[in-house]
């Protein structure tokens, strides 16, 4: 059975999209997801599933959440090995990196026409940004809250995204290997 990760967008952020992770994981188990677990309360899930389709899994998960919490957040589902590749391919990983400054913008699909000119215009002098088919990487040493590029990234990439910092990506990867 394949290991999968799911990232729920906008869950338990700023008092909106309230969703308790432990009951969700229990409900997932009852619906055929195996060894479902979460990392913190912001919608990071790891589980096993017999389906080979991320789309089918995402649809089932959104439907389950709708019955649990009466909303259906955008849900990005990836095989755990793809998340491992996204992490391994990060161009800004160094042994001394502050994990709060490195952000992974996980992409729903490869961007076909990102606005590279505007991305470069908004990029602060101390920021670094790189785009791949599965993720865009943002190194923001001055903080994500001050980053004009982060604020506009989804619009400029032209595809739905959900962002996680390095610490979260590494914790989810660790759970996926357990």
C-alpha cells in the first residue's frame, strides 16, 4: 500500500476552517485510509491508501471533511516519494538554514506561464525564488510576513498553491517514513 501526504489549505488558520485533526484521522481510518496521522493542526496528513490516483484520494478526503466539518478545503495529495523529491531538489537547503525562512509552495500542477518579470520585481534583495514542476521555493530571511513576493505568489505562478515551511515539510516526510 502506497504512502501518501495531503496538505489541506486554510485549515485552522486565524480562526477559520476549524477542523480537529485527531477525529479526522479516526474518520479516515473508517473510510479505508490506513495509518492516518497528522502533523500539527494546520492540515498536514500522512496515510496509506490502495488507490494509485491522487485525484481520487483528494476527492474522497474532501468529501470526508465536508461531512466532518461542513466545508471542503482545497486539498493537495502527493505520493510520499514525490514530497521526498521536492525536498531533495530544494536549491536553498544548507546545513545552517533557518527552517522558518525556507518555504515550499506546493503546486497543484506545473505552472505553464508564471509571470517571471513580476516575480523578479517583487522579490526582495535578500530573497531567493525558484520554480519547478511540483514546487516553488522561497527563501525569505526577513520573514514571510514581509514578503511581497509571497503575498502575490499564487497569482504570479498561475496555479493553486499551498505553502509550508521547511520544518513542516521535514516533519511530514519523517511521518511518511514511519
